[in-house]
């Protein structure tokens, strides 16, 4: 029963965070339309999915916290997955800061702005992989690797 209640509370927590995020996103869209200053909206569009992905990775992290062993980072998962998805998400923000397109030379910006689901998917993957790459190695694995 305790496990059931903890998952239920976790689900309610995720729902509340998502609801607040949707409200904040709508308010930022309205503000960007009124002021013609989309930078806060683009920062939100880049970082909010990463936060959601990190929240989704919390149960796995809590299980690893209770394990025995030494903390390490799984670079084989972090580098090829998290870094490119993070760069994809913040590309629009960085290009507005330096006033030049960074990663995209073609019509990618139209793709990102017309359908921001790609930012959502990449951000959720980035946040989840960021927390999932924190692992614990048992003492047996440490002596085998050395």
C-alpha cells in the first residue's frame, strides 16, 4: 500500500508540474504576441521539456540512491544522446543571443517553430537520460574493471 501511495503522489506531482507548465507556456505565448519579444517563450520552450524529462527520471534515480556502490557517470549514454538533444533544444535560444543560426542553415527554424513537438521530445529525452546516466557500480564490477 505504501508503494501504491508513493506512485500515486508522484503521478499527482507530475500532473501538477505539467499543468503549471502549460499555464506558464500559454501566458508566455500571449506575452510574446503582445510585446513581439519571444525570447522568454523560446527559453521556456527549450528548458521546460528537459525539466519534465528529469522529473520522469526521478523514480529510477531514487532506486539507484538506495543501492550500494560508488557513483559514476555513464558517458556512453550521456554523450551520444544527451548532448545532441540538449544542443537541439537550446539552439533557438543561442541563435537569438548571438544573432546567427548555429546548427541549422536551412529551413529548420520553420520546422521548430511550426511544430514544437520536436523540442518537447528531444527535451524529455535529454532530461531523462541526464538523470539515467548517473549510475552506481557495485564493488564486484569495480574490481573486475580495474
